[in-house]
């Protein structure tokens, strides 16, 4: 997976943004602390499935295992897991344990949402204080620690799917992990689910840093990870001055941009703000 050179966080310029920049800390929320109650806050359901659905989901695991281990895995005991076409007590017990593990891992997970684009008008409206805030650009290779295997695989590009195609059933998720045959497969599925969203959100072009331990905590921010700061159409002069002072306090040279309207259509573009830019003395709008 090709990782972008820069990822962006739209922010208001309230006290938490100021403290984050001053104290070099970055808040990484748990799924339950995200703004949208439908975003990564789902509880998997335990609605019964048929043996055919269960087998089909298990086939996904067999394909994953073959691809990653170059070995075929087989299971012939599906009929022992169902009575009268429904999951029996043995399977229900296993799935309940799986759900408990899923909920525990989800509660500890940290989810930092970023965007691949700094000029999205809707993002500026929703997250950038109605174009009065800022958009912080980060170098992901400097921002995020590597996972134990030495890669940046905790950083995930969000996949967008039709809501009806996103699996939220405990039995099917359990089967997709090979009935917890592989811990790696379980964690990979958890990360996949937390980096999958409804296609309604595709305009965000989101990337997510998923940390197994940082949920609900401050993450140490290396100031060198900040690669740019972009000001909104209505960002006040006072905010621009404050950002400039914070960067000078950290002796940090950072690219600065002003968003402006496109000439012939609805949209935004960024222009560089050097020391002589007129936008230090006025907002764009």
C-alpha cells in the first residue's frame, strides 16, 4: 500500500487545538468517543445465520489463509455446529466469547481520522469551524510509530462500501476468522472493520491510524511531523498570528497556505502564504 506524503486534520482553533500544538500532544479517541454515533461505534449482532452463510464466510478465511500461508486449510465439522438449521448451543457459546473479545479490543483501540485532501468544502464546513479553523498537514512517516513487524500497517486507507455489504453479524465475523483459528486473522478483521465505512462518507477520502493501546489517550506529537497548516476562507487574522507564534515558539518552519475560492466553479484551492502575503492582515472572506 502506497502511503501519502501528507495527511490532513481539519480542526477548529479552540483550546484543545492550541494545547495540542503547544504541548505537542495529539488526542486519539476510542470508537465510543467519535462524533458520529454510526462511525466505528457498532455492536456486532447475534442474529442467527444458516449453515450455508456460515460456510460462505469461512471460505473467505480459507482464501486469506491460502494467500498468506501458501497452505490450504479445511474444516469438515460444520454440521456439528448447527441443529435444525440454526446455530447450536456450542457455536453460540463460542460466538459469545468472540463477541466479548471483540468488544474488549474495540474499547482499547485508538482511532485517529485524517483526510487525503485539504481543500474539501464539506470537510471545512463540518470539521474546520465553518471555514474559520485550520487544517493541519502531517507527514505520516514522522507522525506514526511502526507496528511490531516494522511497518506502518496500523495506518489504513478507509474502504467505502454500501451499508448492506458491511458485515456486522457475529457468526459471520467469527467464521471469517476461521473460528478464531488465527489471532492475526482476528486482529486483521477488527482493523478492517474499523477502516470500513458507508459509501456516504466517501467524500472524506479518509485514512485511519488504528492504535491497539492509545484509545482515549494523548499521543506524543513530534513537532517535525507537522508538514503544513492551511487556513480557512474565514480564518481570523488573530488565529493566523497565534499559529505563527506557536510555530516560532517551537522553532518550526512549516509551509503555510490560505484557501481561496476557485474562479469558475464551486470549490477551493490553496495558495502559499509567505511573509509578504496580504492574508496575514486580512481573512479571505
